[in-house]
C-alpha cells in the first residue's frame, strides 16, 4: 500500500545529488543527504516506540534538521505537530496534553522548562537545536540512512496545526495526507512552479505558510530553497539575485522597501512575489510596483484549509483582493445567521469546500459540527464579498465585526479610510463596549516615521467619507500594532487594552 504524501514529495528525490537547501553561510544539503537524515530520524522515532497515528510535538528552531523531522513523520505515518517557538511552557503544556503527544522535541534552552510538561503527560523529551545538534540527533546516528516507508491512506492524518486561540482555547486542526498534497499540487500549477525555481524561504516552519505551502511546493517540483532561519533584510538582499520567488507576509515587503538597496536591479531574476497571512496596504502594493516593476500576488488561506484563493499568475492582480477561488475549491458567501447564500456583491460569511479542507478539530466533535457542514462546506469565520468580476475581498473576521447601535460596521472599510489620512502608516479598527450603542468604533493608528498625527483632522476627514455610525468615536496612537508571528494584527489584545480607556472617555464626555 502506498504512502501518497511521501511518494509525491520525498520518494522521487531519494539518492538525488541535486541541492535542496542552501544556507546563508554557504553550506548546502542535497536531497540525498536530507532524506538520509530524515530516514535516520524515522528509525529513531520507531525505536522510541511510536506507531502510525501517534503525535510528535516539536518546538524547535528552523533548520534543515527540523524540516527532516517533518519528513520522518510523513514516512513513518506519525502525526507532525509543529509549535510556535515563542510559546511559553504553560502554552506548550496545553498542546502536548490535548494532543497526547508521545514525544516532545525542543531546543536545549527550553528543556528545563518543558521537562515538567513531559513528565506530567508521560511524553518523552528530546532536544534538537538550531545548529543540528541535540539528543534526538545523537539517537539517530547509529541508524541506517534508509527506511521502509510506512503505508498510509490518503485520508490518514498527517499533521495537527493548532489555531491561535484568540477566542476560547486553541483547537487542533486535523490535516490529512490529501489536504496537504492536493493543495501543494494545485498551487504548483496555479503559480507555475517548476524544478528551475529557487525559493527564498524566510518564513517560519511551524505555520502552514512556510511549511505546507512553501516547502511542500518545492518538494513537489524538485526545486531549491535558500533556507533562512528567519527574515533578515541583509540576508534577503544578499540572496535575492539568486532566487526566482519569495513567499512572505506584508512586513517582509515593507522592510525591504525601507532599504535603499532594494531596487529593480536586485529583483531582475525574480518572477514571483507572494504575500499572505495578513492583508497588505494598497500603499505597499504601489510602492513595491514602482520600485521593482513587480506586482505582489496576494492569496488567502487559513490553518484549517491551507490556501483557498489566489490572485492570478497571469492577468490582473487586483489590489485589495485575494483573487479567485482555487480550481478545486468551492466558495460561497452566506448570511452569518442563517447560512443562506447571499447575492454576489453582498458581504457575508465565507464558506469553502474542497480537498484542502481539514478533517475536523481534534477531540472536539461539537465544535467540528458547528463549523463543518454536512455537505462539506467549512464556515471560515471570515467575512468577505465577491465583486462582479469574481474577485474575492476579505472584509474581516466575523468576531471582529462591530455592531454599533444595531448597525454592522466592517473594520476593513474604516481602516481603508484611516490608512489614507496624512501621516498614517496603518490602522486597526476595533469595537469596544459602549453604554448606549453596545459597541463603539475605535481606531488605533501608527504614524509614518517622524509624522505627527492630527487626530481631530483625521476624525473630521473620516466623517466626510463614512456614515456617522461607522466613524471612530476615539482614536489612539501606538508605535506599532501588536502582531503574531505571521504578521496578523492581534485585535483581541487591542480590545483589551483600549476598552477601559474608551469607557472612561465616554464617561467624561
């Protein structure tokens, strides 16, 4: 019996002398060397008593060895559970306990704090450091560099990814072999990736963007990755002349634009810049195109589905839109309350169905039933609309919808007005408790370098562009917006931070 994910992504490269990973220091890993180490890791996991379907939780720095753990899990049928390297021991304890992980892999610097976690759950703790050393590597060294691949079905689970947990406890999204493989195959075709591509990879690999999109596509095509431990402007600029593509978040591109060395000469060999995980300002789009003659391609995905939509590779990449549903993805916009389909152009809940959609939430059958309909459509929690040309626009998260005085306020609409004001770099619009209207609209602004914001003038200008109920009742200024590791603005943190200040200002008015 085959193992579809391993057979497609890894098996074709066994013994290949082609370079798979190039590191910033000039060292390189061939496909043969990478898969040889992955096979040793697979033996080590099996020797530790793990069986297909068991879970391995990893909180380790990005490295070739960290990626080899993923390959080893696919080859053995073990479920891969990557964890954000910024999580505290308390947070990791929840994920390990909830998943029932049999092994916890961590950096040596984290071992002391995670030892009680492993002991409490009965998990085995091993270390793997960013430089490729650690107890897990030591365990693997005596094993062969070949491993007999464990048979798996297309619907068998391959990975758990936990949602961010901004509302309630984090949920473990169960991703099957089909979920991961189908999405990689679709994106390879849609984005025209081939074995000639060199991906400048600066994303983390504990997230679907860097792991299941970037890495899986390159494995599927047999291309090469310039594998950076993290985003570093100097390293990216130094390596870009050797790359053909970049996958990033908006912060990557704003940081590059802030460097005078980043210009059209540097990007002459590039064919594709992709952005996702957070919305990109139109200002960034225009500045990037002016500087490089490249139009950034935005797409839309999430933990439970990988990628759902993409702007076209050929054709108009419409600023502010995340493009069209992927060829194998069905999408509809529905009434958030009734689930009834809405006419084209109206704003509502985005629902998607396709081979990319996850199997459900681990040990949460009721939550799974709430968000996965019997006909296979997943209720994403994202609000959006589709224009007359079929382009999809994300308006915001359903939980971010503001209801003020009985009227719906979509934060994105207000943010676009605020972002256009003089001196404003970016904004986040939130709803906070209001004694009369239920929720009041609040804007949090970040100024351009050296700019002084005239908040009264900004409010007056916004009032000329927005209905009164949409206008912010108060503006605050921050040096920068709070974001998670993938660049998403943490609006829950802003709501907590400004709810009291807003209520006090209402009381004083």
